[in-house]
C-alpha cells in the first residue's frame, strides 16, 4: 500500500507557521512554562516563589503577573499570560525547559460489556481479587458529569479508597453532596479557557463539574458506570447498562467547554488527578501532532506514567484518511474504534419496490403515513463522488421549502453534523430524510436519534437511490424502522471514522495500539441536553447512543481498571502489553477484521494489535514491560536535544544509549522502517531486540511463529524460550531483511506481518508493520 507523507507534512508545517504568526502578533496570550524543578536557586522558599520571580523578571513595573496555574506533580512549571516578546525573553532564563503556546484540543466524539465477555460477576471468569475494579480510581478528563444519573449510584460500594486525596469542588448547581462512593471526586478547570475566551457564560454552560454537554457523562459511565436495568434510548438498545469496571470509582475533571479543551486546563487536570490518587486516566480528546516534548498531553501523561498511572486516549476520528492519529506517545494506550454485533435497521422502500437497509434511532410522534410512499428528491448528482454543494449536503438555509415540503430528501453525509441535516430538512417542511454516505465513509453506518423519520445508508445504497431518482419521473419512498437487532455479522468491523496510522511523529512505534467498541454505544447522558445535542432538540433522555473513538477509549480505561484490580503491582506498560498481545484480528464470521470504509481486510495501521479481549488479557502468559527510564532512552534514540529530553524527564538526564534505534523500545508491536536510496539494489537489514517477562506458570516453554511479507525475511533468535520460574525475563532478537522496494517521492510503501510466541496455552501475538521510505539523505 502507498501512503502520502509529504502532503501531511505540508499541512502540519502550514498549521505550525500559522500558529507562530498568531503568537507573534497581538496582545498577551497563554503560555505553558516548563521549569526544571531541581534547579531552583537557593533563597527561594518554594517553587511557586521561584516561578513568580521568573515571571516578574520579564514584565514591566506596571504589569501584574497573571499566573493561571502552578503545576507540581505530573508536570513542573506554570501557565501565564505573556506577549510573544516576553515569552521569548523568559525562555532565556536559567531553569526554563521550554515555553509552549496554548493549544486547543477537541473531543473525539449496554451492548458492549456482553460483546466483550464481561456480562456478569456470576460468570466466574474474572478473578475474585479483581472485584470488578473495586478501589481502582478512574480519572476522566472530559465535559464533566451528571451526578444524578443512576450510572453513578454507589449502592453496594464500600468506603472511598484510603489512597484517595481528591475533592468534590462546588460551583453552579454542584456541591460536595453530589459526590458519593462511586463518584468520589469532581473538579472543573477553566482558567485557560476563560483567559482565552472570556468569562464563562453561565446561561450556556455550568461553571462547575456539572456536564451540560453529555459527552463526559457518557464516557465516565462507559468506563465504570454502575449496573442499571431497563436502560434504553427511546426504546432502542433496551437492556441492562453497565460500565466496564462496575465497582471502580470515578473522578471527573471538567476540562472541555463550549469553546474547546485548552491545554493549560488539561495539564492542570492531569497534575491534580495524579496528586489526587487516580490509578487510570481516560482522555477522549486530542488534536494535531507535535513532537513529544511540545505536546501537552504527551508531557502530562509521561508524568502520570512515572507515577504508575495507566493512560488511555482516543485515537481520533480522522479516518479513513491515513496518518490521521492523535495521542501517539508510546506511554499512552491509543485506542481506535470498532463496531458491536448490534444494529438498528431502518428500511428504505422505493416506489419501484426495491428495499435498502440503513440505520436509525428515530422514534417520534411524527411518523410517515402508513402504507403511503412520499415524493423523493435529491439536489445533487447521482453518485457519491458527485457535487459537494450546500443543497446536496443539506446545509442550514440551503433548501427551498417549496421544493422540499411534504417530501423525503436525500442528503449527503459530510461537513455538517448528521442530525443537523435532518433539522434543516424538517425546518424546510420535509417529512423524512435519507442520509447517504459518500466515498469518505463508505459502508459504515452510524445510527442517530433524528428529529424526523430518517435512515442512514451506505455509499452503494445511496448511489442506487440517487440513480433511481435521476431515472424516474415521479420517484417515491418510505422508511420503516426495525428496532434493535443483535448478532450482526461480521463484527467487529473497524469504524471508517477511526483514525489511522502510520505514526508520523516516529513510525518505529506502531499506532493505534488496539481498537474497542466505539460505534453506536449506549451510556448515561446529561439531563439538560437532547440526544442530538441540537439546541432545538427538547427531548430529555437518561441514556444516549454515541459513536466515536471517544466511546472506544473509556472501554479500554475500564478494562485497564479491571486489570489493575487483578494485578495492582503491574506497570502501565505491562497492562498495555497484556491488552495488545491478546487482542484478536478475526471477526465473528471467522474472517480477518474488515475495514468498513472499504469493505476490505483491515491492517495494523487501522486496528493496531487488534480488538481488545479482556478475558484473555487477564492471562497473557508473557508481557513486554517498559520503565520510565526506558522511555527516556527511547527519546535519546530520536536524537532529541538534551533540553528536549529533559522536558519530559523533568531533570537533567545523561543518555546511556541503551536504545540505539527507536524500534528497540520494548514495545509489544514491531514497526520495521527501511530507508531506501535511489537505485538501491542491496537488501536492507533492521534488527530489534525485545525482552519478555513470564507472568504465567513456572516451566513454560514457548516457540515462535512469524508471518511476513514476500519481500521481507524474518529471523528470530532464539526460536524457543524456556522459563524456569514466574517473573523470569528472556531476551530475543528479530532481524528483518527487506528487498529495496522503489518508493516515489513523498510516499511510503507498507506491508504487514506478525510474530507470535506460543506455549500451547497462550498465544502472545505482536503485529508487525514493514515501512519503506526515502532515506534521510534524499529528503
């Protein structure tokens, strides 16, 4: 497969230049100032005193210091308002590791426990000592929480864990009594947001941990919501709702507001969460790609990892485009999205008698007339690759009521929100909508709780409906709704929106790590938002169905809490390793996982190691462990400067060069990068080493099996591993010998394989990506 890299690099460079121009002009802006805590000069009584002095040194006598936050645990430094010249001058002071302008991140927005095999405590398949995550604390950085939801009931839970040091902050319609033994902490962090946007408009959002959006309530309950019977969304997905770790505790950190999620607030939340005592962090948000030493999430989560906190982040919703990932640091578990085996069919019946199956969550009093087909219109060309006008995309104000009234309108998916298109049709007098996928989304179907009768159909069906309209004098149609259907095959399927690799920051680290359920997920919801999130939606529901890697991330966060409960001594890397090496790549039809965007088999750039399997992750056999110093040595291998390395290490660190190639990090996946020169004819050799730890029985004996590309030979030494005792470590090497494939300028070539250690009980599988790219000397 070919992937364009230079196009993506040009976009990143333009964005970076734009950010620099914006920072260089105008008045004060917010900056994060990274300090070397250990270099505090004598004479200062505290680090805060030192930080304040450093800030004052670049201000005029008339200016008052504007410090938004002091960071002390996961990150060291402060956030302040400065102009560009002051920021540049401050960067020259001793003890400053870096100065980073504010970054705005965005959100990546019942059946899943059963699908993952976590249906009940009575199944006996989860160890008693795990206790479904009891006393494990999951910190959720999002839009806050709706504490009245039954998903946050503390019935049956014991006392708050003794290691918890957090707080339940008060604010608009939120006080300490809203916390309990399930929701044990809630904070809101808005100083960065308010410094950039202005004071919070409390008529539009709560200046408190309370969630007016619903996204944070949904993600928190997905990770660790209590068992709630008779949950549903307007009759769909009816059943028992539960989070992944039903007895884990939740701490909500509200960092996302109407204007976005600001890096200063995110960093403050990470710092407070680690100090509060969280065991797992869940971040369903992200932004563009930056080097690890400049990315606020990478910096803050590195500090969390050092304290033993497992971090799960959403991969992003930029798929199916390649190189669209967020949150790619190797100490983060990057989660893509797959489907469940549940669907919500809505059948489009055309006037010629042909039927097409789509999906919908519509349930309202305004239905289509029974047994009567309504006029059908479309205001674009008759294929998904056709026009991209405002009318065929059904933008606000684009539809003329005289052409739409009393008719079903076909709208192309894209750019504006799916549910907003239905609102436009309804406002223009339309009686129904068919939402047609374009080539971007392919055959992926996302169900929505529309405001009018509607069905979303795949690209092929959408094209067929458009051809029918174009070739029929008086086209008509109706929509019939099929409720909830289980046992869908194939599943899981990689969601088209799920962001894809390769990892542009450093391709030697294969990302995403895993996929988890992220399409049409039922979970708790805010009491002040309708299920569409539109201002005109006056419906109020206790549960909602959403899609996105925002939904897949908390699944993994909750599973990690279960793992932490079972193995409290395991490091974050050990938990990640268990999740990755036990993930599966075969669907419920016994075929390779499929990419819903193309209908073809997916690959590790789409699904990483595969779909998580929590039961198997409990007993992985072998793990690939990584320490904080290992990660720092990995940074050394990237040829970062001492200052850049120190920004993550938070201290002066002398590289020992124990990792000479980024691919030598003890990661549970391989990405062999082959640099290609013009007219090269010689084989290219890349060699990596790995160390595995036996977490299974003493006396285990493993043999290796590899699958490869026809143009890559793989040699593993040794080919067998014998572990005389538990927790014993063994090291092996892998040599990849590749033919020098021709690579066009600005493109990479890629293919895939796998390496599996098997002892007859455990299959410890690592995906392999083979990447051919231009050598540095030619770029």
